[in-house]
C-alpha cells in the first residue's frame, strides 16, 4: 500500500466554478483519488476555498457585504456544488483558517531566518479617487506582452504571464473604473527567487521523465527566462497580517499563503478528527508519500516554481509535488465562460439540468490534457445518448430484462463458458489492463477510450451470441450467454466507479454486489463472481436520452459564445 496525497488548484472564493474549472483540476483530481483508493492505496484528498486577496475584497464590495460574511456564504456554495458533483474530498477546508495562518507564519519565519526574504521600496499604482493602492485584481488594463485588454494586476489570463500592476497599459481601477491613477512608493517584502534558482532548477530537472508537457514546459520557460524577486506582501486589509515589525497594516500576498493552504487544510482535517493522526506524516514525510497535483495551465507557474521554491527555502524536509498534472482550458463553444454575459453553464447550474455522472463522463472523455477543448451542447448530448444510454445503458437493460422474462430476476444456472467467452475474456483482459495503466498515468482521455471500448466488447459479444435466437434451440447455451453478460455488467460497474460513482453504485445495487478493488484485476475471475441463482433487480434504466428539444432549450438558456 502506498500513501498518495492528492491536491488540486484551490478555487477562488468569489463565485462558483464553471465547467472549465471542473475540467482543469477539480474533477480529474477526484477521479484519480477514487481510482487510487480502488487500487488499495491510502489516499488523502484535500481541497478548499482560496479566500484571501483582492478577489474577496472586490467580490464583497460588489455584493455589499463584509468580507468574512461574503467568504462564509461562498464557501458553503462551493462545498454544496462539489458534493453535488460527487467530489470525494477527505476534507474541504479554507485558506483563511487559523491552521493556515500558523503554517504561513512558520514558513515565512524560516525563509526570513535563512536569508531568502528582502525588504524593498517599490512603486505601486495608487487610485486617487478610491484613496487606496490598487493591488492585483483591483486594477485591470492591457497586457504589455500579448495585448489582451482585460489583464489583471497580478496575471494575464490570456498568456499566463505573471504581472505587476505598474506594467499594465491603459490601467483602470476595478472598483470605480477611474483612470486617475498615480505611481507611489511603498515598502514591501520579497521572496528572493534568484537565490533559490539553482536548487529549484535541479529539483525541476528530476521531474522531466514524469511531468506532462503542459507542466514541465511552463516550468522550464520560467527558469530559462530567469527568476525575479517576487513580492509576497500587499497593502490590503483582508489576509494574514505580516508577522514582522515595520509591516503593520500589510498582509501576505494571497499567492504566498494560498499554496501553504494545503498544509493548513491538512491541519484542519486532523483537528476535525483525531483518528486522522498527524499532518506531519503527509507533509514532512516525503520518502513515504507521493504528492500528485492537478492544475490548470494558468496555475502551473505557482506550483512548479513559486511554491516549491518557498518550501526549498525553509531548508526543512517538506513533501514536494512529485507529479504535476497540468491542463489546458475547456472553453464554451470556442469562447470564454462568462456569468455576467450569460454565456456558458456553471457547475451549480449544470447539476440542476442533468445528473452528475453525465457531466463527469463528458468532461473526462474530453479532458483538455494537451490542448484546449471546447464544450458543445450537441457533443454533450451525443456522448450521453450514444455512449451512456446507447452502449452501456442499453446493454444492461436488455440483458437484465431478457433474463428476467425467462428465469425471473435470477442469474441463470447451468452450463460452462465456451470458446466465445474465453475469447471475450482475453480481449477484455488486455483492455482492462490498458485502462488501469492509463488511469495510473493520468492519461484520462485514453482511459475513457478504453472504458468505452470495453462496453463495446460486451455489446459485440451479445450481438454475435444472439441469446434471443439461441434460446429457441439450446436453452442451456442461452443461460451461459446471459450469465456472462450479467457478469460483464458487474465488471462495467467496477471499472466506471472512479468516473461515474452514482452509476456504478446503482448498477451494483441491481446486482446485489459490493464494490471491490481494481488492483490485480483478473477478468476471468470476475466473470464468475455472479453465479447461477444469484438475485438481481431490473429496476429503472441507468440513463435517459437527451432530446433535441432539451438541447435547444439549453442553448437558449445558457447563451452562445458567438
């Protein structure tokens, strides 16, 4: 048994994620965590809301609420949405919690003691009309590198470059829209990344055979361009107050304390239940823990460069990320999701329209692993109608109904598997082995392709075996075929459990069978798990077709990217 620590990007507190966020980190991390549990490994899967910084202050300001009240409200919304999507977090915490403050202070003190913190007076943008410095998302403008006209003061979403507010062209206040801005001097603390560059480059180089191109290429690009000192404090009210004399009235930059939040959230998990033992066994035990992270490409720089450098600078034996699964973007019909412009479906709305497993299957089958992918209503309906309803659901329904019509709701008894079944078992074993291999390697598109191919093998088998015809002349042979098909249905349920947990649970309940581990999965053995005489229930269909009318309704309701 291995210890596997699974984390994903921490979602910003302001609003609920859209399908792009689900595809870029949250859902893949859940699928992987579920899979590794089924492989018999000890998994700790944590996440939480990222609550500090200007996103919270701006969001609260627009909502007319106190920042704490605003964060409390949205944390509850996030937690409910992820529960509805069946994300199986061991703990879903908050970066604003006292446990994270404790961890942040400790790490800062170690960095300061080791000479990696510098004090500098810098020039920042001050809004005369708003009477405040404009940090991060309090300021927007045109990116000096790619020309994107909605770049934020901390990062350009279009080209992923990390920015300083003073770099923006034609800058304006996010709060008031005012362009009456001045550049003033203010004192801040910096993480001296150039002093850590050598150690970090050596560490990143060890990831070359393992990290996907999306993550490794971005990390190497940053190192090639040369690391710059990174400001870790801000002139804001909401955040952890800087624990250093002379910096009263300033807080730590959200991208300093947010990644540390993984440690803080693990502390929250332990505090919730003493049976969880200690946070140190996960975070100060790198030789015995494999840490896997899931990130959208805009977050990769912070988790391949900034956070690892932060931990290296403490000179303590922290668990670093072993595998960083970076994702490209999922767009909405080729354009951006936008709540304000009624374009695209967001997670809390998606779950009201269709069951979680419909979304989970489509997103994982179209995972934006190596390049951007686009959500399209017609493709979504096609996947549900053809793959889920037509291939998987139809197979289960016809097998159980046919068997029940002849021998009631019991697995048929008698007869032995013949050449056709042995050929099927051999074909399935290869596909199941490939499916498990791709899931272990986090090649999710390939894994979903194998899963669908496994369902097709079952459909091809029953079509060739024709139990509806065979039963007229050889009842025993028909019983063997249908018993094989019922066992196939159970295998389908076991394999789809990490991706579609509700569907797997419903199907296993029909067959009166428990979930089992996938480690060492032997198709020949699993094909005999349900023996003659075992009861089953036909019940309701696993899926429903999505009508053309429903899809047209969705297009109208959630807008078009065009």
